[in-house]
């Protein structure tokens, strides 16, 4: 594991001089998966047009796949952003907290949190997998922070969620959006949850959005919390891949 803080000075200066004029761009989650889903939908529809037998079933399958692709794209491009805006508002941040976002990617949650922390700090940690998010990398995250005008309160680290390079009790809030489940082993996922709790101060809060089976296991492991569904705006294709929200408070 390496810990690599990224210098924000150049991007912050660019923002001040107006060199960055674009809105933040957060990419697409699991781009290969949604591309495959769309291709399968188109292929099914084309096959239905050429067939005599089974045409209706094939066309129906293609329609379901294309609809799922549309739902997925809405979630990854807009829906999840709206949901996290709502959940961060509900969290009632005071504005001076230190917040850590695990698996921050290009910064959708990290930057939404930073806008609510005028005198605080938003710290992102990621291993920057392009498989999990298109165009993923620290430079993209920092560019988005600069474009959103929060570069002065954002920093990112290259870090493994299962062995965080932060001291015990370093943060008031830890967030994670559909990232912990990417750790391949169940043992590793629970270790990441333990690490999140370790770096929280007593009374600090863990806010996790993840697939229901995963979130349920995190809650059982911690012995508290009950995952609740976040609704259609956080469906990755349909209700079978709906995301749930876990809110846990570290005991004092």
C-alpha cells in the first residue's frame, strides 16, 4: 500500500484565474458492464427483427435490457448525485468536520461533502481503478474539486481501504458510495468496515451506500444499523440491483 497526498496548488490557482470553466464530470460506474448491457439489448432487438420464431420473446428481452441500460445510466450520471445530496443534507453537517470518503473515485460524494464543509476538510482515498469508474484517477478528482470551487478543502490519497494510512479517531464522518463491495473477499470487505470505524472519532458517523446483501453484512458485523433502500434513483439497472444506505454511529 502507498499513501500519496496530491498537491492541489496548481489546480486551485487555475480555478482562481478562471482557467477551469467546466462543471465537474464524474464518469460512469463500471463502464464495461453497462456497455455490455446496452450491446446485449441492441443485439437482442436486431435478432428479433430477423427471426420468425421466438421474435416476441427476443424483442421483449432486448427491450428489458435497453430499459435497464437507461436506468443504469440515469443512476450513475444523475440519480446517485441527487440521493447523496439528500443524504448529506440529512446528516446535518456543521461545516467544520473532517470527512473521509472511501473509494472516492472522481469525487461525486467527496465534492458534495466538501461544499458543506466551509471550515472543514474532505479527504478522499482510492486505488483508482478504471474498471470501477471511467476515467478514474486523482487528477480527475482534483480537477473536479477545482471546477466546483472546493479545491482549498479537498485532498486525495492513494490508499487501500483495508489498511488506511490515517491515525485512530482522525475523522468525524466516513462515507463510501458503492465501493466497499469491490473488494473481492468477504474478509477484506469487513476489514475495510473495521478500518472505517477505527479512523472515526467516538461519536463519529459511518455513511455507506452499497448493495443490500453487502450492507446487511456490514451491519451484522458491526452489531448496529439497519440498511434502508434509497429508491429508484439508485438502481443500477433495476430493483434487483438497488442500493441501500447504512448509517452507523461509533460508540463513545
